[in-house]
C-alpha cells in the first residue's frame, strides 16, 4: 500500500510517499506529480517509504532528473537510489 500526501509549503509542494511503492502505483505518483508541479517546485519526502521495487526506483530517479528535490529520505531508500547522504 502506498499513501501519497501533497503538502503545500510556501511555494513548494511536498509529495510525501509512505509505505511500499510498487509498480501498480507509478501512475498515481505521476498524476500527483503532474498536479503538484502546476503550483510550482515539487519535493519528495521519502522518510516513511519502507520499500520501492526497481521500477518504482526508476520512477523516483526520473522525477529527480526532472528537477524534483528530495526533502527527506530514509537511509534504506537512499541506498537503493544510490543517493549521497541527505
């Protein structure tokens, strides 16, 4: 199960992903991102993301390449994404 919460903070929208991010929820994340970016910059809060399948990790990488900032991330997910320590 994946919970997606959009949090407005100043001019940025933070998309908080909680639970397990699996392939069936990629379209939901893409839709939330497309909606959020209409209001300005978007950040991801992955601090409560417990797992992401390889396809979901690719989607997160695509969002990062599109300019999305990682606001928070668990060390487990950071390792899966090969991110520097946040």
